């Protein structure tokens, strides 16, 4: 499968069979721009905030995935798990859904704007993860060290950081979000930088640790 990053929390997962999953689309956000429209078979929204829910960025007769329940389309199985955007049961920023994708023999987990460590019940429900896509920028989500704790909670082989400050962001974005550095320091593992992550069951171990992605 291939994983492509559109900046912020938006990704396109493409299975070996060609199923395209667009996650947390936006249009423009603090310097990021999506190359819309994006042909999609599945569109996933982790929470209903404007920088995550612009489903019109997608084209095609897609399946909308935006609830904490089970979904299936072709070679992809998806499970959603209720979480929160903050540490006070959603009282500040509302609910969030962590989505688990099973495809091509791999388990991928996108945390959305997760704002707290997982409970033991949530850890058991989600299970072990091969690839974890996790926010690390702090303030409105997990910060770097907290994201590493979630990485360890789910025993993730590979972690992909998102929702942090990059050179693409304007001044406001750089003020709001922390850089990825503290996450990398806390993880203390091998870091691989890629433009597009082409990963399989067989190549997973070669990417073990952290994979950072170039904004496309």
C-alpha cells in the first residue's frame, strides 16, 4: 500500500488493489493547499472541524466514514473508536474518532486530533498497530512525548507524526503548533524520511521506528 501526506492531518491511503482512502480533507489551511479534487473510494472524517471535514475536496462515488462503528468496502475493513479532542472528555474541543484500517495484511491507525492518552479499554479495543499516524504538535492535541506514549500503548512498529509545525505553515501556524523535534527526541528510534511511503507486510520491519513525510 501507498501512504501520501497532504499536510496537517490529511492522508491518502491506496491499497494494492487500488482502493483510495482520503482522510481528514481540508481545502486550505495556514499555508497548506490540497490538490483538489482527489478521486476517492472512501472519505474519512475523524471529527467535525473545518480543517478536517471538507468532504467536497473528494470526487467520485465514495463511502463516507465519519462515525465510531464498523465499515467495509472491497479489500478494506475500518473500525472507529470514540475518543476526545482534549483531556476533559470533550468539554473543550468535542469528540474525536480514532480509525483503524485493515488492508493488505497491515493494520493502520489514524488518531485524528486525539487529545489524551488512551484508556486500557481503548488500547484493548484497537489492538496492536503496524502503522500509527499520530498528532504531535501539542496545544490542541497530543504533544510529542504524549504521542510516543500512545505509540507504545499500541505497540506500533511504525509511527508517522502529523499536526505539527512545518516550513509550509505561515507565522500563525508556527505559533500554534510545535515542531516535530520533541516527538523524535522522545521516540529515540530510527527516523526515515520519505515523499510517499510504499509499505507492505514484508517491508514493514525496514521502516521500524518513525517515518516523517514530505508535505505534497
